[in-house]
C-alpha cells in the first residue's frame, strides 16, 4: 500500500471490475441476491468508488500524495540550507573523516612522510 503505482492499479482494476459487473449482470440481480441473504449478508455497494472497491486505494493515494509532497519539501529545504549543505557535501565530509582518522592514529598532519 505504500507504493503509489500499486494503489493506482488497485483502484483502476476495481473501477473496471465493477463497471464490467454492472454490464454483465441484470439490473435487479445484485439486489435480489443481497435480499436473499437477509440482514446477515454482506453489505456490497455497486458504486465503483465505494470504500470496499476503489475507495481504500484512492484514500491511500491521497494520504501518500500529502506525505510525499511534505518529504520532498523537507529534502529540498535541507539540500539548500547553508548550514546543512556542509554536512551533506561529500568532500567536506571525507576531509573531516580523514582528519579524525589521522587524529585517532596520533599522526597529526604529516602522516608517514619524511620532512626533508
């Protein structure tokens, strides 16, 4: 349910299925079957946009659209923030890691080279 294309597929499939069932079945057949089952029978809607058919995937799509938009805005803000850009810059990060590694080894700045 977290993949928008799957939700779109499920919603479109449900809409097409209900539309085909309406064409194939006679008008009163669904109501007659539901009335035979009585109160204990399932409540089935013949609307393709009912929650049981395409409503649930469409609801997930709407929620995902809001969440994905907010995540995209937050990522964009983080990428263009001067304070955060130095943490996200790979060159600065690698230099910092190398400096910490040299300091942990106790080598300082020269490493293993001879000075002269």
